[in-house]
């Protein structure tokens, strides 16, 4: 279930559909989901894209994905 919660934080978090209270409940139930790493393809700024997705991927935490994804920004404290 923790992996599912981590996947949710990476892929399904949407400010249009989810509330801050729902996110707090998820994190309280599965706090280790915040350290769930998922691979994302680099955009080529770090040495270019050679076509090999494994080499062009980086592991990101949910907070990093939220900062990159405009849908997650309201959930990131500042």
C-alpha cells in the first residue's frame, strides 16, 4: 500500500480533484510514501538525450515532482 501511495503522489495528485486534507490523511497513513522514488525522463539539459531512456532518467521524490508539475504546487509549503 505504501508503494501505491507513493505512486499516487507521483502520478495522480491533482489540485482540481484532491484537497489538502486528503493529502494530509494519505501522508499520515503512509509517511514513507514521501521518500518513494520514481524515474522520470530528463529533458536533455543534463548532457543531452542520447535516446537511451535508462541513461536519461533521474529518480525524483514526490516533492520534486510536485515542484515540476503545476498541479502539485499548491500542496508544496513555502
